[in-house]
């Protein structure tokens, strides 16, 4: 059963095209996480937040990613 994980966090940017360019290597590495099916990154310059909505193949893989991502943040 697929599992959706949403993560939001405060950030001061960059946003928009600058964010896309700056985080391209990170985006590519996330594609190789165990169980990753797809991801949508979110951003809101007005509220100084970013995040993502991720689809994993299992709850276990989603939890594994969340632990890694929380430590990175």
C-alpha cells in the first residue's frame, strides 16, 4: 500500500527558479531513496516555508525517509 508523507519546514530561501537550481542535486538524490515513487516540492515565500509531498511504496520506507530528513533539517 502506497503512503503519502508531507513535510513542511521554515526557510529563508532561496525560492522560485533559484531554489530549483540550488537544490537540483538534492532532488536527484532523493529520487534514489528506498521506496520513493514521486515527490512534489512546495514553497511559500510569503510565509518563509518550504516542504514536500512524497509518495512511498510502504509506510516503512516513508518512516525511514522522515527520520533521515528530520535529521538533515
